[in-house]
């Protein structure tokens, strides 16, 4: 078990948030990737990720605020990207109640980013 | 609340715009579209971007203006001046810059025979120059295009001698939009939608809020101030000759989603560092004729803006370019608030683009000859009137 405050090269997320590591695949750097991940997931998967992240969001943001955005340590950057994925996933969970946008546009003609 | 909920307010204020039906033919007629190319797009000031996209000397971007059969190169010279050119080599007319954006380090060279231009468009290098005849490089720079700036937004005019400068063209809008932290803006995100619809159909669909509780029922059923029946009412509509602005207030009774509540709380705790001239409301939608829109959003601490450029490719095909601008972010809370705003507005584009096409499909059938506008859609009525003043009435309507 790594000690608090000691860098652990195997750890994907900062110490206080290591319990969220099962969701580390949601650390996606671009809006396009986060959008594609939402749309290709099942609503049940999105719901699980949403529930795991929502209660932790204020603590996550409080933690991340100590770093300038352009100089985030790698593990914190991943945590930030997971929080950005939560924003993306909430579209499905809170608004449409399904992974895709209802009456959304043809993806091949909608360039993001 | 500043919004007056009374019905049929705007026709009283702007009786000249009338109340009758408006011809649908200009949205589907190929002949009309050909006239629009010449009488609107080749003679108007057209926005092509913002100076924040080319912050350093030598930075450039290219915009394909298919509607004018032109490729426009916008570049910041070593002297800091932003200039627009036709993106065409002086030798044999090849397209000079092929990338959508880039940096001119020394010379921008043509792929064909390596003719080189500096960042102010001057021809500086011709391989085998001595073998040409009477070649005067000083007269063979890139063909300039009239280029002017307004609050950092870059406008070009393809008329070789524009009849008005940009300030005259804006006709008071420049005064209305004076002040604000425009110099702080950065391009946060860009979306490009290739839609099978007439450019005016897309623009019209954006140019009103009547549709919000219906078409956007999943994402913003109650965001803007509405009357007791839930029908959105704009706070104000003003016309500046060809241009228009409408403003809305946010609904204080809006029910935020759980994530929205958390994010808004975090955002409200931040420090303010960007204010834009939102005209006493929360949302201002400026249509700068013919195809440019600037929308200002009042944020709890920081304002932001989104621009649309509707670029027609054909009577039934349009590239809807969307650029989202905001001040540099200071921390993760602001980053999340921005992502929230961006993703939610992206959903609006997603739902709207679909509807732009279904409207075009409907009109193309010629089942209906006319478009009907209610009082809250008066800004669209104004836009169609301005189009007709430029192009003339559609025959066959």
C-alpha cells in the first residue's frame, strides 16, 4: 500500500481519489473523445460512472484548484479529464436518459474541436 | 424583471415590418442563390474570425469562401498588422496556403514553383527569376482584400472598392458594443456543421427563442424568461439598419440539474475577470448582416461569447461554423464551468442542425409557399426584408 504523499508511479489518480481508479478509462483528453465515449456506452454504465463521481466532484475540484491548469501533474490531469467526462456523461443521465442526443445530427458531418 | 409580457409588442414598435406571410422561395431557389452571391456576399463586410486566432507575427489562417469562389488568407505581418489576401499565387494562380492555419516563418512558399511571400503579402522570392521577362516583384504581391477589425473580430470585403468602411457598415452597432474585455478573449472551442439546408434557414432558426421550450425540451425547457404559459418572451429587439439584436433574461425559476447546481456554485465563488457589453440582459443575440452572429452570455463572474458564420456552399448546403470564446481560465473550477457551458450549447447545435435540414426538406417540396412569423419572430421578418432589399423579390413565389 503506497503511503500518502509519496509518489507512486503505478497510481493513475492522486491519493485521495484512488478509489475512482476503476473509472480511469474516462480520463479522455478531448471533447471529441468524451462525446464518442458517452455515445458508445450503455446508459447503465454511464449511470454508474455518474453516481461514483457526483458526490466527489466538489472535493475533486477543490483538490485540482491547487494546480495551474497548464502545469497539472499527470495523475491530477487524469482526474480533471474524468471530471470533464462527468460533464459529458451528465448529458445522457440528466437530460436525455439515454446515451445519444435525441434528434441529434449526423455525426459524420458534425466536427467537434 | 425588465421583460414586458404583453403580446404583439414588437409590431407596435416596428410597424413597417408588417405582419404578412414571407415568401419561402428565396430559401430554395437556385436562381435566387446565384443573385445572393453577387448582391450580398460579394459586397458585404464578412466576418472571418478573430485576432486571437493569430496572436503572433506571421500567424495566419485560411477561410474558404465558396459562396464567393474565394479562398481568403488572413495573416499578421511582422509589423503586427492583420491583412487579408486572396490565397492565390501571382505566378500561375495556384492556391498558396493549403493548411487551415499556420505560421509564416520567413516566406510562405507556393507548392508549385516555390514563389515566396513575406507575412505582409509581398513577393520576395522567385526561383529562376532572371529567366522571366519584365518581372517586377514589388508589383506582384498577393492580391489584397479589404480587411478591417472591430473589437478583435476580423471582417473582409470582397468588393475591390467597398462603398462603406466597416464602421459605416455596422451603423451604430460599433457604439452599442463599445467597451468590454474583448482583448481577453481566447478561442475555447470550434464546431463545424455541414448541413443540407439553405443558409437562411439555419440563421432563421437561431434568430428566435420561440422554439426553445419545444425543440429543446430536453435540454433547456425553462432557461429563459417566459410568460405564465411558459412561452419565452424576449426583453428587447433593436435594429441597426441591416443588423439586429434581441436580448433575453434568464428565468429566475429555472430548475438546475444536480450537476449544474454544483458547477454554478463553484463558478459563482470565482473571481471576475472578463466582462462583455451585454445590454442589461443575460443573453444578447446580434445578427451582423448577412451571415455573422455574436451571442453574448452573461456569466455569474465571467461573460463569454459564441459566434456563428453561416457559409453557403450551394442553395441547399451550408457550413455552420461555431466559435466559442472566453477569457483564459484560471483554475479547474473555471475549466469545468466552461466545459458545462460548451457541452450544453453544443447540444443546442446538435438538435438545431437536424431541424435546419428537416425545414429545408419541407420547403423544397414546395408544399408551402410562405413562412409565417409571430411577433416574437420579428427579427427574422426584418432579416428577410433586408435580404430582399439587396437581392429583390423572388420570382416564382
